[in-house]
């Protein structure tokens, strides 16, 4: 089975621009979570979606938004990019069972110049 | 104070050594504990998953959780150069919800 896939792999943007990152979960997984990992730090939770509904939101500004589609894939959107948004953006998927764990994709590396 | 504390290292050990990695946490609501391994510029890979207190063993890896001390550990036996990576502890209060990560510990196993 394919794991979590993310696109694009790398992205370079300039300050003020908008970016859209995409994620396809493991087949059968209905929950998708997004994390931001700044160099040298652990991942920080941004959003979680389950069955197309937002189930949780971390401490990130409103410039960050996300959505989940009927096929359970997801998009993360970031508006008005800042230099500090440069990071590895990770998507994780999980089953909706009571003992589920989150499996991560390879990430999208975003550089804001 | 961060909810999850983890010494970033780096930790350097010779091949074959036993490695001990640790995290402490402050939120007593955490019940689900995980260890992830992350190679440079890659996504985290799940190594161990533990619910509540106790030990769990999988091959060369053993995870321990002591909720009374708010302390979790990962032991790697017979360490190999291929174990060189960053090890992230993660935990959550509710299964499948947001994970709270430590900073990660960088491990180097030298031949």
C-alpha cells in the first residue's frame, strides 16, 4: 500500500505570496492532520480534519487554512507568506479507530524569500 | 515551559551500544505516547506506540512510560549506524488527536 503522499516536494515563494500544499492519505484513512516543522524543532500541530470537518486547530494565525475533500485528500493554504513560514510542512493520516496512530508523509519543504 | 521536553543532543555512541532516549512532559492528561524516527529532510516514521504506563518491546526497541513521573524512554539495543537519525517523542491526551512533539534528539551511531 502507498503511504501518505504530499505535493509538491519543494517550493520557493516570496513574502506576501500565497501557497497551497496537497496531501493524499493512506487508503482507508479518513483523518488528516497538518504539522509545521521548523528546522531544529519538533513538528507543531496546525489542523486536523476528519470526514471533511475540522476537528482541531493549533495556535496558528488565520493566514493558515485547510480543507478536506470527499476522497479524504486535503489542502493546506497559507496566505500573505512571511519569512518565518519557511519550514517542512507535514501531513499525517490516521484511521478513526480508538487506538489509531498518525502516519506521516515525506513533507513539503517551503522556503519563503 | 513547553509541554514536552526533550534533550536535542547530539548523542554519539559506538556501534553495538545501548541507547537511551528520554522525554519529560507536564500535561497529566497525556495518555498516548509515541516515538518517531526522522532521517534528514524526511517525514517522521512511527517506531513505537504505547497507551498509558508500562513497557513495550519491538525487536531492538523498548519503550517505557512512567506516568507518575511524567517520563518516557526509548531504548535501542545493539545500535547500528543505520539508527543514526533524529528521534522524536510525541504524545496526546486523546487517541488520534493533535500530537505534541518534543524537539527531537539527534543520534549518531559510529562504526
